[in-house]
C-alpha cells in the first residue's frame, strides 16, 4: 500500500507461488486481487481488469462476501481510472 507499486509485483509473484505450493486457492486469489490493485496504480488497466475479474469470480463462487466487496471497490477504482463518463457510471455501481 505504501512505496513503489512496481516493487510489490515480485513479492506478489513469490506469494502466489507459495500459495500454489500450499494448494491454498483463497491465498492465491488474494494475491491476484492485490496484483490487480498494483496494476491499476501502475496504469496497466487491462491487466488490472483481468486480475480483478479472476478474483471476483473466485470470491463469488466461494461466497466470500468481504473479499468480493473489496474486489468491487478495486474494480470501481479501475473503471474510474479510465476517465470516461461511461466508466465513471460503472464505477459508481461498483461502489454501491
């Protein structure tokens, strides 16, 4: 959350590898959620959307409402970053 977002990517990749070794899908998708947030901060919006979509799918299926709500906020931030009125409307729905 603090510092250079680009520095977080290698750590997230390491965490994802550990989650795979542990067969911990929730932890793996939490790293994917965090990667979406970092990509958004770096302006890599297509990557951010891909990652957050994957995380939303998992947390929806798992019934994890708290993580899903976090993902929707991130999705809203990604949509707002596009800077268009249409995407701003999508963002507003994500924040509801």
